[in-house]
């Protein structure tokens, strides 16, 4: 049973979401300001955090920024509808996905389940792929670990899933549509920069190749190729 933390300063909405998500089989813990949310997120284990942007004491961005110094717990940001800047900033800091308010209940549950699927190793009924070794890169899907140049790379669940998908098809063009559906669990929509931001974060975390070539080549308007 997955344990979620909801950080939102609207008591009415929080209680409604708690009731909804508990009916879906989740365990919910509530926090009503950023400081309380950060304290609970750091001191306890959660499978996913639902984090509002506009919060008293500490805003959602500051909470996420400080959280990423301690943990890579998956985070779904709740943003104001139409506020593209909030979405980009959240993804840059390390959010796994975002959902504009007000949102549809089914969409919220679907996003949560998609993030949890890619953040957790496979079950005995769905075995993860074997370890992948590509040059100085080693991926262990069962542990969600990535090693590069013999150093452990600190990745979010979404970043690891993106890296695994690209590395599994090394040398092949992988379309943005495919990556959005397999990694983010949603159809690629016009002007949605989620995938680009996750790849940008991934590139920053991976050390340069010894031969000076990029690890990922962008084919504008089509997708990406992990270079062998």
C-alpha cells in the first residue's frame, strides 16, 4: 500500500483529496504549510509527495529544492492553471510531473499511478530488465541505480526511467511521443516541455564522455538517440 504526503494549505481541498485517494487504496498524510511538509518529507518515508506551489512559510519550490538535498522521493507539483513558469521551474528543480489546478480526479489518480510505476522496481510478475552496461554507464533496474565512470548518479525515478528507456534502445531514434507515453505515462501535448526538462536535468547529472561526444543526440522535431 503506497503512502502519500499531501502538502496543501487548503483544508477543504486536502480533506476531499484524502478521502478520494484513500478510496483508491492509498494512505495519506497531510501537511498544511511548506515547513511542516518539508519536515515530514525528510523525516519519514513516502512513496510520493503531492506538493502545492503556493504555500505559507515555505513555497513549494523551496520545499522541493531543500528536499532534493536529502531525498529523491517522487514529487507531483500542483500548479496554477496556465502558469507555465511554475511548471518549468518545478521540473528544473526536480519535480517528476505537474498537474494544473483545478484538476480532474481521474487525471490525478492516473498521474500518481504513472509516477509510482516508474519509480518502483518491477514485481515478480513484472521482472525489470537485466543490468545494462554501455561504455562507462551501468544501469541496475532492480535497484533503480545508475553508475557512470564508477560513480553513483543521484537520479529521480523519472530521470532513471528516461535514461533506462534511451539506453535500452542505444543507437536508435526514440520519438518524443514514445518517451512521453512510456516514461511519463501521458500523451505528448503541444507546448508540454516536461520531457525536455527531464532530459536537460539528466544531461547535467551525467559526466562528459572521455571522447568528448555527447551521450544523447537530439533530432529536432523527432526525438533522441543515445549514442553508443
